[in-house]
């Protein structure tokens, strides 16, 4: 019997990233294919300009790619265990 997969995916703070920006980034990442900065701004009660600044300063695009790859990898491993 194999050990169950860890379901933890690391979402580290970017260098210099404060908690409010981090929380907004996590919201953004969890949106998956429906990600958009406008919705993050509304949900986090931050201005659109502030969210755009965070996304640029902390490279949310790269964070989203890394997150998506980790999720996909987890799903593949889970499927492999099933077969």
C-alpha cells in the first residue's frame, strides 16, 4: 500500500510582500482559470490600482503558473495511484 499524497501546495510570500498583498494573491491563485484582478480588488476591498501594483511587483503571473503546475502534478499523481 502506498502512502497518501500530501495535499499541501506551498504558497510562499514573495520578498517584501505584506500580508494584505499575500492574501489577495492567494485569492487570485485559487480562482484558477477564472482569475482576474478586478474580482480580486473587489473581494479584497483594495483599489484596482493597488491590486495591479501588487500583481506586478510580486509577479503573480509566475506564481499562478507555478501554482497551476503544482495542482496539475498533484492531480496526475493522484490519478496514477488510482490505476
